C-alpha cells in the first residue's frame, strides 16, 4: 500500500528535526555553546534532509568550529 503524501511529509519532518537535534548535540559536546547557539538559527532554516545529514557528519569530523562553519556556508 502506498503511503499518503501527508505521512511522507510528516516522516521527513521528523527525520529533519532528529538530524538537526543530533547535529546540535554533537556540536555542543565539542564546542562552546555560545558559538553553537549563534549558528542554530541558520541550521534551523535548512529544509533539505540530505544537507542536514551531511552537516551531521561534518560536525562529527570537524576539528574546530570554523571548519564546520565553512561547511555550513557552502552551497
């Protein structure tokens, strides 16, 4: 049975929110909260789940917040 468009949108929204939360958790564990808080609104505006997944990996691998910020600003 095919899933409804509404269900698909809700699942993608939940995945997006979870990925964003996980990314922010990783960043907050590695870097000062004030600096991460400054990036949070920009990250919350990203609707593309694949982009957020890439940022989650970047957050885990980043040695410093500048490296992550550069990735965030890349298109």
